């Protein structure tokens, strides 16, 4: 594993996987990822407006996300295949809260063709490491629908612990869905010296 991350930019590498901050110039690649995986991801995501699948929609979204990156308020990361440059998935951190909570939420998606290869486990470990080291998060929270065994397995492999169950927790694919609540705590957390 190697890294050249900063508090504003993520760039982590594990073998043939690169995890990096999305940039406005990535709009075409991200649009293509979501168009290609649209049907596969539909049952796991909120209903998407047509603008979500357009180049202009992603260009505008990435300009806003880039500002969140600079302000340390959110991170939208891309999982890239190092040899080919192909986009394999996304990891996003939202609801970043500093003192006294030092916590955030994580969400992710992975291309249909990349399922079952350990890619998300590797990428999520890189992402969590970044949030603990560079953003000084103490707690990262994730949730998954009870029937999503793949997501459950990824979170367990990364070290997330089940903490509860929430009925009608998130509006996914047009319906309120129950979710299992998990979290990972930074056992080496120390107050920031900044």
C-alpha cells in the first residue's frame, strides 16, 4: 500500500487499486459508470432523476463536491483499476462532524462486473484509513439492508460492528427500507494538534 493523500485530497494505492478524490474532469467517466450499472445499482440506491445520468449533471455535482472536499465537509472517492484506468466503484463520506463527535457516514457502490473479487473490501480499508489518519475521525457509521449479504460481508471484513436495526431508515428505490446499523471506531484516536 502507498499513499500521497492530504487533508483535502485522497490518493491511496493498494496493488492494482487506486482510491482517489473525484475531480470535475471525471464527469464523463462517472456518468458512464452509473449508466452502465444503472439497472444493477437501482435496488440499492435512492431513485435517481434523469439529470444524474447526464454529463452536465455530473459536471455540476462534481464542482459542488470539490468544494466540500476543500472544506473538509465530505469526500466523494473513486475506485480505479490502476492498469486500465477504469472506474470500478465509489465510496463517499458524508455528514462529517468534528468536535465533540468526530464522526461521519460512509456509503459505497461497486460495478456489477467487479463483484466478488475483494475490491470493495480493499478500497474501503484504504478509505477508512484515510478518514482516521487525515480527517481524525473517531467513528465511521455504515448501514445496509438486511438482505444485502455482500455489503454485510464487506463491512464485517473491514471491522464494522453491528450496533442496531432501524425500521424504514432510508428511501431506497422509492421505498422506505429497513437497515442494519454498523460502525467502526478508531481505536488509536487522539485529539488533533492542529
